């Protein structure tokens, strides 16, 4: 007949093995989750940077259009002022 201490020792070894396996699984899962989180944050940062660059390009284009519009408005105002004074119009 087997010894009761041997049964207890086997049960404790089984519990220890299960606990070790669960601990390793959860640590690995936490590392993988942390990696996924870092990749998502890096992707978000890349997308944010790309959107900021596009916004800056649109603002630059808008500034060029605004400058051209101001130039045309100034030329039209000068032309209208000359026409009202009876001066030469180009």
C-alpha cells in the first residue's frame, strides 16, 4: 500500500506545476499585451504625425491662396481707385 505522504507529495507537486504553468502563461500574456499596446501607441503616433504634416501642408496651401487673394484684391482696389480718379487704367 502506498504511503500517504507520497500521495500528499504528488498532490503538492501537481499544484506547484499548475501554479507555475499558470504564472508563466499570465506573464507571457502580459508581455504580449504590453507589446501590442506599444505597437498601437507607436501606430497612433505615426498617424498623428502624418495628420499633422497634412494639416501643415493644407495650412501652407491656404496661406498661399490667401496671399494671392490679397494681392488680387489690392490690385483691383488700386485699379478701381484709379478709375474713380479718372487716371490711367492699365
